[in-house]
C-alpha cells in the first residue's frame, strides 16, 4: 500500500489561555492505519483513511487505501465511488491483484471502475511532443537532462553506465564525462551553471549501476565537472549523519546556489555560491524523501516535490508551505520539477499512466489553481524522469526504464532495452 504524508492544521484547547495542540501528522496516522490493518482492525483502518481523505481529497494514494478500507468493512457503494473517483483523476491500479477488493469484485461499480482504468492505460493525451534527439546506446537508464545556453548543448546522464553525454547544437551525441570519472557512481540529476561553467551531477550508489557491489552504502555526493571540457573538478560529500543522504536530483539557482534532493529523507541540501561544503538547507517531517527541485528566476523561492505533493519554500526564511490543491488535481508521484513562466511543469512517474503536467499557480505562487496534462501515454514513455526548460520548450527524459533494471524477479531482457529518448514539448502557458 501507498501511505501518503498528510499535514494537518493545529487544534486549539478551549481554555482561558488557549495552547495550540497539533493534530497527528500524516506519518503518525499512516503508521496507526498500517498497524490497525496488520491486526485486522478494519474499522480503525477505514476511520483513519476517512480523516486523511478529508484533508487530501485529490490524493490518489490516499483514495486507494480509503477504497480498500471501505471494501473491507462492507461499504460497497462507498468503495465503488472512491474507485471511480480515482479513475476520474486519471490514475489506475491493478485492482484485480488486490485481495482487499474480493468482496466487491462482482459489483457493477467495481466493474465500471476497472473498465475505466483499463481504458486509461491506452488513452492518449498530447500537446504535440516530438522527439528532440536520441542517444544511440541501449540500456543507459538515462535520468537527467540539462541545457547549456552558451554552447546550445544538452547533457544527458546515465545511471547504469555512470557517465554523461553531450548533444551539441547539430544533434551529435558524444560521451562528455567518461564512465566513473572522478569516482562517479550513478550520474543522476544534472544541471549547468552557465556563468561559472560548471556541470553539476547528483550521484549515489544504486543497485542497477554497473559495478555495484551488493549492500554497498549510498555514498551520496555532488560532483562538479567543467561544462566546456568535461574535466573533473571536485567531489563534495555531505557530512556524516545518523541517516545517510541519498542524492538523485538537483537544481541550480540563478545566483549559483546548488540544491540537492534527499530521496531517502525529508531533507534538502545546499551548496552556497562559491562554497566548499554541503549543508542541510531543510530538514523536516513535512516531507517524505524529496524529489524535484525548482528555484524561481529571482532565487527567492524554491519549489519542492515529494511523492505526495508540492511545497513552496521561502529561501530567506526557510518557511515551508504545502501548496493548496483543488480536489480535481492529483499531484502524486512527481519526480522531475521545473519552473517556467509562472507555472510548474512536473513529470509524474509515481502514478500510472505516467504523464507530464503543467501546474497552474496563483499570483503569489502559494496555491495551485489547476493543472493540465500535457502528455500521457506517449509512445516513447517508459518511465519518464527529469526535465529542463530550454529556448521556450520543455525537454523530458522519456524512457529511463529504471524500474525494469531493478526488477529482480523479471530482469529486463536485452531486446527490451531502448536507446535514450528526449522529448520536446511546447510550453503551454496557463490562462491568466
């Protein structure tokens, strides 16, 4: 089951001197729900997810667990409505594989929801995406894509082969950072600092990289290479902490500050402009493991995704605000995240079908006013990951195939491996 993080407001005690008493966090509620489920306490499991769903009406992970609880407690009509609600949000799941739905399997509502989800697996939504370029090497597990406005070149990182490609203005691809250069583990999220001529690469040890040794530590680090020559400059590791960091994405603000995600902790790391050491920028239980990072052009705001939602961070004060979301918008499973023209563009690979969406924001950037799917079920999609904006378009790594390389029960066959594909999507400005 997916247990999403929900963040509650504070309650006030009715006393002469009111003292704020915080509600239980979503993490606490999720743990209690899991414990109740494991004990067979179906009523408590359902009650908890009714509360979580009240707070997070568009969260498809929460809705799925809610439907499970409803089915388990004999609330067939409610479960049917919840499953249909998930389908309305254009998310699907293999319902037939979940025994929690055995009691409603033959109901008409269940059959309708299952049919709608089946149709969604092939429903095509397109904004006119085209293949920008391919890298003719199979099995790369491409992850990050970056752009250098000075040389008009793109860079694409490879998790499995532990190297970085450069695609020049003519479309010619060549290896720019050699495999394992400077001790590089995976080459995951990447970004160019055009003023300082730096190519930054987020790296950690992953099981599907070549040369991985079973159970080796993450060894997360930030690598810097020369953006013109590919020459290794330095490796910067985070200070040792009780919970080791995991880096697989990053972003560079206009002032040169580097932000790194922490995919295994609720943290964001940073390297100050001209800095020599990584520091924890944010450490909070508001986040699950962080994913996408998107600084605004004025460097005053940082948007952060985890697999449950989106957050706005005031860089100066480090105040974190969870973005309010309309009930008809599902923001689960956001991996890649970029800012452009007052909107956020997100790659959702944590929901099926995978998709690229535009997230429309209020004038102050603190509220989601709507969202539009730009690409869904594109023929090139096979676990899309990260993205970059370049010359008025969005470029997306379309087919990392990373999950297939990590599937120990059914390892990917050589004939399934694909050349890396980068898609180009026209930016679709939000209505104002």
